[in-house]
C-alpha cells in the first residue's frame, strides 16, 4: 500500500484564473458598496454639522426634524450655487 496520498496537481493557469476572478469579484463588490453609500447617503460631515446645529432640541423627534430641515437647506444652497 502506498501511505502517501497524492492530490491532483493543479495547473498554475487555473490558480491564476481563480485568483483573478476572485479579485475582480471583490473589487466589484467594494465598488458597488461605495457607490451605494455615495448615492443614497448623506456625507458624514454634513450629518455631523446638522447634529451639532440641532443639539438644543431635547427630544429625538425634534432633533431629527431639525436635522432634516438643516440638511434640506444645506442641499438647496449647494444646488443653488452650482
């Protein structure tokens, strides 16, 4: 009996193809996530500024309404300046 188990040797071409496809998929996923954050989200700097501007409100609902108004005004002035 042969005590050594031998596995089928994979070609370097199949390894390179697998690595390239894994890299392509990873870059595609990261790009898609970054695009979604930029497309749907508000930049963190604007959110932080809105939160600082609305700290005087004690209730969360009032604070969120104030932040929405502040962000709407900031967006309107940004669009108007273009």
